[in-house]
C-alpha cells in the first residue's frame, strides 16, 4: 500500500490536490476527529501544549503496557527509530539529534555546553523568549562572558528579510560566539528568515578559527511542523525544538539538532542515557517518561502521512484569513506580518482601548480560547492549528468585531 492509498484508507485524504491550495486534498474534519477536543470550545491556543491524535495516544498506551509488564525491557532500540524518524522529517542525520524534554532544557544544554571564553559574547534578539535569553545569560555568567541583546527590525508588521539580514550583519563582532534567533516568534508572530541569517553568520565566519566560530542557534519550537521547510537544511548550526507543540508529539519531548561541523564545540553538561553518537551525548540521562519519548515516532508519521506541505498550507490559510479579517476592522493593529513568507501560524494583534488580557477575557466569555505573550508586550495572540476550522476563524472575528463597536 503506497502513502496515498494509506491516507485514503484512513479517510484523511479526500482527493488528490490539483488546485492552487496545497491544503486541499485532506479531509480536515476527519483529521480533527482524531483528537479529543472540547466540542464546546473554539481553541486558538493549541500550540501551547498540543492535543495528541489517536495514533500517538495509542502508541503511548502500548509502550506503557510493555513497560508495566516488564520494566527491564526498556527497548533502547526504539531510541534509534525515533532519531531516524525525526531525522527524515527535518532533513538531517539521526546521529546529529539529541533528545531533550523541552526547548528550554535544550537551549540550556546548548549554551551551557558551548566552548565559550570570557572575551566572547552571545548575541540574541529582544524578541526571543525570556527563557531563551535566560539560558544564554546563565551560560555566560558561568564563564564571565557577555550577553548582548539586539533589535533585528523596527516594526514587526513590516519587517523584511533584507532588514533582518542588514541589522544582524551590523551587530556581529569578532567576539560574537553565537547568535540566537527564533524561527517563529511567539511574541510577534514574525517568521525569521533563517537562511538569510545563516548566510550573514557564514560571512562573519570567514577566516575565523574553529574556537572563534560564530554559531547560529535557532529556537525552532513554533516553526517545526508549522513551516514547510527542513530545519536541518536552513544553514543553522543548532536547532532546538519541543515536539509537543505543532508536531502534536507526546508532552515532555523535544530535540536538539547539531550541525556535525560544530559538534565538537558543544560539550555535554549531564550524564547521558545514550552513546549512539557525539551529539546524542548532549541529551540528559536518567529515567524519563519512555512511553512518551518512544511515541514521538508516531507523531512524525502522522504528519508525514498528511504531508508537511499540506499542514503548513492549512495553517497559513487560516492565519491569512484571520489577518485579512482583522485588517478590515477599525481600531485593530496587527503586529504580525501579513506576508506569509515572514509569518506562520501565530497572529498577534491589539484592539484599541483594550489590553491583550481584556481581549482574552472577553473572548473567553464566548468560549473562545486565545492567549497573550506575557513575557513581552502582552499582545492578544492566536495560533491556527490544522484542527481549527474556517468557521471558527469567522466566529472569532465576529466576536472581536462585536465588542469593538
């Protein structure tokens, strides 16, 4: 049975996509029914801690039963299977992947293990997540290095690739040991042009020794499975991402991918459970929720059957519809670029006369779940998962329109 026949058999593929939209060809209603969602709630915050599809829940339960039957059979061969699945999904080698419980731990391991001298610095953006910045600061403090926070654009809604690349080029110094960026910023919804940033960093590395090389570290948690791109082929040196968000993986699972050319520049901080490769040694050892960890493969396979291009197209289609609706409302300011090349599944906005928290509260009264980015300016914020529907977008826009009159 080939891939398309399998999808048709499960009822997820409706027709072969031949129209302009890559999101066509999937029965999104059937996809939604694979999840245990609250039917009384419009949830536009599913990126926070994702719901799991049926096959991921089943995989977790199957592994749990096996461990309950005999916990001495930990099935360590499953680790390689998960690494292979993730490697295929991100376009990388399974040996270049380490497993971590979440993005925060992964970033902390990367920065903490980086061979960093007191005369060097870490350069981050003012829109990176607070825990990304704290991970860098804690690492720098341990060796007496510096963390510098830069600004890569003036206006998030109007940001361009050229602006980001120019500002980054002007910010890197000979002392810059690593540049940290966020693939899709949860504070603004901006999708950072990783390839352009990687080209700037590569330019800065001309003539540098390995110990002085500037590494590009990407917080990829809101890009993985929301953007149709190979995370390991964008030119970054490190990509860190939880798999329990847009990928719909089991809770408490994540990955660190390291460019093999720089793997000797990041040292393990903790004893590791795995010695399958140099990069795998970065993953923390000890006992974990193995039934969740092993079931990551099922989440990857679920996305692969849907098609990453279709998933990303559906996310973009819904986000674009929401942005278009907001743009027609007086008194609403959209902080996320309307250009889909500079955005993904996050949309941040302001309603004049209402704080972000007030917008969240007003919509909650209508059984609509949205969020704010509390660690930065608390803009109102939605995420358009493949589980959401056009009617949910329309209903949310209708309710926003009603309370701004």
